[in-house]
C-alpha cells in the first residue's frame, strides 16, 4: 500500500457518531471507515465521468448516425424490392 498521509477534516458530531458506530460494528477504526468511504466515492465519481463522456459522445454522433441510417434505409428498401421481383419472376 502507498504511504499514508494524515489529513484534518471537520464533520458534524452526528456524522462522527455514525462513523464510529460503523467502525465499532465492523471491528475497525474510524480512519479505515473513512478511507473506504472515500475509495467508494472516487469509484462512483469515475463512473459518473465515464457516463457523462459517453452521453456527450452519443449526442455528438447522433446526427451522423441518423444520416447513415437514413441512407441505409433506402438502400435496404431497394434491395428488398429487387428480391421480391426476383422471387415473383416479375
């Protein structure tokens, strides 16, 4: 594990009591509870960042994808008509 750094933070008495309760139930200390909470927070923020980037990418690509789908639709319709004519002998 990497070197640990000491930080100072201010939290409400109520939150501190909740953290201490979790630490006691898990038979660990408040520092470990806070470290785990911070790790989970970082993971969730990374997921949010990825989700936002994907959303932006999809929105940027939407006009291009729509144009490609529209072009392909007409080609598929024409191909379907050709197959029907070949099968029916017309």
